[in-house]
C-alpha cells in the first residue's frame, strides 16, 4: 500500500514544484516585492532616433504666408526618401543633408533653411519608416510601423499581442543594425532592471525574437508521443486479433 501511495504522490509533488517554477518564469518583474508600496528606479534616457540612409521622413512646413496656406498638400507629398548621400530634396528649399542627424537636429536645420523662403515657418519632421520586426513566440509576429519615435521593447511586444505561454521571458533577443555591424542584446523580462537598459528604447529596423521554451518542445513531443501510442495500440490490437484466427 505504501509503495502504491509513493508511486501516486511522487508525480504530483514533482508536478506542483514544476508549476511553481513555470509560474515564476512567466511573471514579468517578479523580482519586485509582492507587497503594497512604491518601487522606484531610474530608467534609461530616451535619445532621439538618428536618420539613416533609405529612411523615409515626413516633413511638413507651415507658415503664416496666406498664399502658401491656400494650396492643400497631399499626404504623400510630405514624405521624402533619404538618399545614399543622406540628402532629401524639398520643394523650393532644395537639397538638405539630414542623414546622420537626430530628428530634432534635422527639424531645426530644415526650419532654418525654410526661414529664407517662408514667413515664421513651423516644421514638423518625424520618421515615417520607423518599423520594428517581432518574431518567435508572440501572438501576432509581424513587422510593425510605429506611430511615434518613443517606442520601448514592451510597446513592441504589446503590439504583437504579448508573448505566448511558451515564450522564454528571461531570454528575449534584440538585434540592432549599427552601420555595417549587428548588435545582439538579451533581455530578462522577469527583471525590472530592463527599464535601465540603454536598449530599452527601440531604434528603427530593430528586430525582436522571442525564443520558444522547453514547454513548446515538450508539447510538440507530447503530440508525437500520443500519435505513436495510438498507432502502437492499433497495431497491438491487430496482432492479437490475427493470432486468434
């Protein structure tokens, strides 16, 4: 009787311990105390994105000049491609080199040049090609165009519908292109320290990959094992039936 109880209880205990471990790994920021109160940390500073070759920027110039305001401008006419020399070509103003500048610095440069042709110009400039790719164990893997330039890792994962239950929250990979090189950065979503990472704010064309955990592999293997077991049962029944003929 004792042996039977041991055989039954041992898997249950192992299952409970495993579920506790899985739960701990599935909770964001579990390093924070599970009590009421305020937890403070200093997040990483946000930096304006740097305009790169082949980026598309949206530039709109508004002015007090009534004649300039009289003609509406199409939405696509406000979009400009940054060529291999880092130049954009604006109506009336001409060529402006904005490649390598932050969006803030580029905005000021365009405003200064526009002041030669327009009365008290107001310039709006932002990236229209700020895209981030999210792949792996997320609900909706895809390429996402961001509505603004202040985008965090959590923003991108939120757009992708969050990680699936199989995603490894303690090993999320960020791939970033810097010139001719690639940077690979690992994040642990279980730790609140991700807010302090200099990579927490994303850059255009970043790629996020969520690796599948052992649970996904186990689930796939379980499906195969079940199929094999069913086939084995069918074969066994056929063998028994044939031996009785």
